[in-house]
């Protein structure tokens, strides 16, 4: 019998006769799984016992045989990442990382005894001394490792969680570690996870982790508890918005690899909730996770896996993906090892660079045993070889990825080859940019259409800066993408066009794209009436960028040797077996005249005019840009006039968003309306620029209905199209007015409208926004000249455009000439009593009085203005 509660009970350390029940050192994130014992062997002590001793005044020492949780084996398994370097990968689909629930063992085991569990829980109470509480929490932690059945037995006493959380405040590390370990076990069960959080465990762990003297064991158990709690989305949000997040990020720099793994696991779970992304990125998590993923640490598979999962979740956001790529990591689609079986590497008799640059053989003949070819490849990274570093890395990465594809090891996880049939379309991995670029280019050479499309999309997403765009060019991506424009799959063509569009942002790469013969497939794509609008948009944008008349095409390849022309005699150590690098552009002119002639085809021009008539403002703008190239290269204008270009221009100038006056979109959805007006303004500006170029042709001027276009452009000039889009509209109107034989209405001439609706607003905008005193002075001088000419409604236009405030500012801070001009304009404005309130509100009176009191040269004019104001 046990001693009564009133009898003092000294409690001695618990002893475990069997080694398997000694307290384990948890230095990994554990998953407890059952293993069925094959045979029962007879043991000297068939039931492991837990023995503790106690003494009282009236009783001798007694030994209580407390049966342990089970007669079974329990194995701890660490979740690990398969594959390192360029071969490993993980699933990008949302998947919580946690200690899996402790499953109930198949064969029930003898119970600890409800009475003894209750005894240990009761000993956790604050009325017991520290030694009793420590021994009790250690015993309960050990007991909880037996499985879910044991945890259920503990959780029959709900107060146990609160008492355990209280022990996290203990000054001794042993009870702290045991308490955190017990909370880790309990939180691994879905049913009890919320109870652990409600007990204040997250707050206590936050305070615990902030202690600088905390032992690594306590840190690890606490982190693993957070790892389990973060599986719940609501609890994850709570963790992310607490002081724990900076501690987690800081732990990624800790020397303890297990602590890093736990911190990475928590961050990976937090990243599964999009609501946490902004606060995580602001805390600097991307840089730390990228460093953890690329660090060459031994035994860091779990850390790399969790870091990769977290970064892939963050990379689903377009803006955060850019931050990930800036850290040198490129998202690469997982297509399955079987998809690479179609890869057939070319057999070269002489080496070449990935971008197609040939290494010319300058020796009189091949070496006797082919040593020159072998040595050239082996010594490609020799310091004496005159090859750019980017090209060198492209060669090495291509060889690496092709080797992995040949041996079937390019996508392996946990030692097992992944199959494409089991892969999700959203599955991605992250590779360093060198390997990622080479992998994506390799996928472009495969036969799987879905894989090719996804690789091209990844190239488009990754092309965020000049460095990456040049890397893709050096890796040979352009020739494959141009080839794919002729593919019979619409999805492949769209993805390839999108990738080329993003790559063409670089002027240097854009030249290479044109030299690869892209114009012909783009023209053929646009000619087909069945082409989707998205593909038309990408193709037009790419073609307009290539043919942009305002862009100066500066060739860097014709100024000297491409990539150096130094002989690689050092590579072979034989002067007779030397090689010279020659660029693949040396035989291809930058401006491919023959290819550009395809754009002058009448059928293609008719297709562009049809786009002007029936497409969105975005497509209209790009079609106008391509047609502008046609006008420059076809001075006769025969082909343009024959396809009725006037009807296309008229359609652009009659934008629905400007004509639909009854629409209430502006009032209900102002942002949408502003965007539509912006797009319409871009299209109108491009069409007006095209019209201005067309008006340079006498033949076109004879065929155009000038009065119709004058009316359309005057309406646009008075509309709410943004001011910076009206400059070409005004230029077109001025040219049209010079063509008209009839005398314009003197009360409303075109020149006056251009001045009122374009010139005056532009000058006032310059006065408001320019940082140059000279520019402001020139603007106000021009404005004063307009006023001095006595143009009707000019003063009203200045007041309506908000010109009074910048005029008063110039009176105070401008040069002498600017002050003189500003006073002249203000005097004219003050003649209208409706402007008095605005002039007074702008602070003109104090400024004018200072000029008069200081007897500045402009004081007579200032005095006249003061007399006209109600002061």
C-alpha cells in the first residue's frame, strides 16, 4: 500500500533497468512508427519495470513494479532530403512538415496504471518541491514516448498541460527540457494541439528562446514543439506575428544543425499560409533560407528540404519569386526522370559552346590519337584560355546536366527515381542559377510537350535581370526557343514566345534573337486568324521590340573578335593543334534585311490593320508600332494605302472608354476606369505617332480625309486622356491643319485648341514637377508669351489646370526673369474676380508685399497686382 498523503514522501531518482528505457537524447526531429516484433523471445525480465523507492516513518522501503508502456519496439526516423547538388528536389505542393502523430501500436500493451499516471501528474503541482516536480516531468516525458495510447492516458488529466507549461520557467535545464519534450509529444497529436496553444505554451516558449543562456537541448525541444504547433494554420499565424519569428530566422545561423532543422521546419509550415508571407519577407527570411539551401553542410538534408519547401511557397508570389531569384536560385519544374529518356545529346566531332559558338580548328590536321579534342575539353577552364567566365560556367553546367540525364540520375529523391506520371504540374525545385539555367535549356531539347512548356515558362519567370538573360543566351536557350515557335502545340508556342519576349528586354540578347531568324515565324504566327489573343499579344510585343525604329542597334560583335580570338595553344600544348573561338554571330548580320522584308508583305500589313480595327487597346498600340516600321522602310506607301490604313487609325481614335459618356464605371470603379483610360491613351499616342509619319508621304496626304481625322483628334485633345499622351495628338493636328485648304474657324482654330489643351497644361506640369530652375523659368516665360498674345480662354485654362500655386512659388523662389513673367501672368489672372480666392489661398499677398517693401525691380508690377486683389 502507498503511504498516506499526509506522510512525507521523499522521492528518489527513477531507475530504468533496461537500457531501452533510458532518457533518449533528442537531437533530431522525430517520427515515431510502430514495428511489429516477429517472435517473442524469453527474457530474464520479460516486462521492463520502472522502480522507485520511498520511505515513511512506519514502513519499510517498498518496490513498486510499474509496468512500462508497451512490450514492443519503437524506431525513430528522421525525415530527410534526397539528393544534393543539382540532382535533388522536393515537392512544391503544400505539405506540412511536422513530427507525425504518434500512432497507436497494433498490439495493445499493458498500461502504466491510471493511478500512477495520476500520481506523477499530482506531483507536478506547485505544492511539491522542485525535485519531485523534476522527477515527475521526466517520468511523464519518458512515458509519452510510448505512443498515442500513453499520451491519451496523460491527457485524462487536462491540468497536466498547464503544470507542464509552468515548468518551462524552471531555472534548471533538466525540467525545462523534459517539459518542452512532453509538450512536443502532446502537440504531435492533432486532438491536443490546440489545448497546448491555449495553455500559453507559445508565449512561454517565446520567452524561453529569448534567454541567451539557454542550452541547445532545451532550444531543440522548444523549437520542435513549435514545429508541431505550426501545422495548425491559426497557430502558425500566431507564431508568425509574435517575437518568435526573428528568433527562428536567427536560429538558421546557429552552429547546431538540429536546431537549424527545427527552425527551418517551423518556417516551412509558416510559409504554407499566404497571410504570413509579407511579415516573413520583411523579416529577411528569404536571404537566410537561400543561404541555408546553398550552404555545403554535412548532414543538412532535412535543413535543405525545409528551406527549399519554404522558398518554393514564397516563390508562388510573383514579387517574392524575384527576391528568391536574386539570391541565385531558379525555380525548375520537376518532370520525372523518365521524361529525360528522350534526350539525345549531339555527337560532335569538334567541341562547341552551348550557345552555338564554334571552336574553329586551325591546325593543318587532326592529332594522331585525337588528343587535341580531348585536351581542349579538359582544359576549358585553364586560366590561359581566353573564354568569358559566363561561357565557361555554361560549358561545365551543360556537361553536368547531360551526364546526369544520360545515367538516369537527374531527378532522384531518397534513392528512388521519380516518375513523371506521379508528378503534379505544380511541382518545382530550386537550383543554383548555373545548374538551373542548364537544366531548363536541357528540358527544351526533350520530346515531352508539357515539360517543354513548363521549362519555357520558368525561363520567362527567371529572366529578371541582365545577368540571367545573358546566362540563358550563353547556355543556348535562344536557338531552342526560336525553333519551338514552329511547334504544333499552341501551349508550347505561347510559352516559348513569352520566354523570348522576356529575354529580348536586353538589347544585346535582342540582337541575337533577331539573328536566329525569329521574324519569319512571328510573321507566320500573326498571319493565322486562329491564333489566340494572348499569343498575338506576345508575338506583337516581341516583333515591335525588335523593329523599334527609335532603338539604336549597336553591334558589339563587329568591332572586334567575339569572345576573344586568342589561340588555345595552351590547352593542347601543341602549336599545331590550336583552336580559335568564333562567335555564332560572325556570319549573321545583326540587321537581317531579308528577314525584315517579310514585314513588308501586303498580307501581313492587312493583318496588322485588322488588329487595329478589332482588337484591344494594348494590341492596337503594338500593331501601330510595327506599322511605323513599315512606313519608314516603304517610302512609296503603296502597300499601306492599299489595305485601308485610314479605317484602322479611325478605330483607334474612337476608343469606347472615351465615347461611352453614360457609363458609371468612373464613379463606381475609379481604379478600373483610370487603367482603361491609360491603355486607351497609349494606343492613341502610338496611332498618332504613326499618323504623323504617314503624313510625311505626299501620296498618303492626297488620299486621307483630313477633316474627319481633325475632328477625331480635336475630341481626343479635349478628353481626359493623360496629358503626356497628347503630344503626338497635337503634332498630328498641326500637320493636318497645314493640309487643309479651307480657312479654319477663327473662333476655334486648331492651333488655339492645341495651346489650350496641350501646351498650357504641359507647361504648368513642368512648373510643378521640374527640379531645374532653368526649366521652370523657360516654362513660365513661354506661358507669359501665350498670355501676352491675348489668346482667348488662356487665363481660364491656367487657372483650371492649377497654375496659380506654382506661379506664386516662382514669385518667392524664382529668378528675376521668372518673377517678372509670373507677375505678368498673375496680373491677368487677377482681372477675373473668380480667381481672387485661389490667389489669396496660394499666399500671393505676403509675397507681393515683400517685393514692394524690398523695392525689388518688379515692385511696380507687384503693386498693381496688390491693388486688384481684395486686400
